[in-house]
């Protein structure tokens, strides 16, 4: 199974472009920061990743601005140049409010 669910902040936002098939596409840079428990110990996690929304979801995420936080879901694939991983956004939830984990 290839499914990712992530709460993240938009740190970069491209312009809406169109695929050769005529579908809208939007490239984003996302940053996730949290604290998780690993092997019984707290661990801070910070990751930035490239993401893309295609089709109807691109039109929805085009309303997000740099600095907005939302929940994103989708799958991982290769970036266009095959260097690195790209999150293909298939769903998002703008109502996500950042939460601070307690230990």
C-alpha cells in the first residue's frame, strides 16, 4: 500500500499549470514538524517535501497560501527528474489546526 497522510505547512507554492492532458496542476513545498515516540523515547521530526496536486484537488489547494497549514493525503511517487520523492496529493483538509503534542 502506498498512502501518506500528513499535516503540513505550505512553504512554497507555484502557479497553476496544465498537464499535456489539459488538467490543472499545482506544485507545493510542504514542511511537517512534530514529536513522535520511537522505541519508547520522544523524537522531534522535521521534514520538507515536494508535492503536487492534479485535477480538481489542484483547484482546491490553489486557495492555500504560503504559511497555511492543512492535512494532506495521497501517495508517493518519483519527481519528474527522478531525484527524490514527490507527494501526489489526492485529498486535503484545510480545517486542520496545528496541535502541540504533550509528553
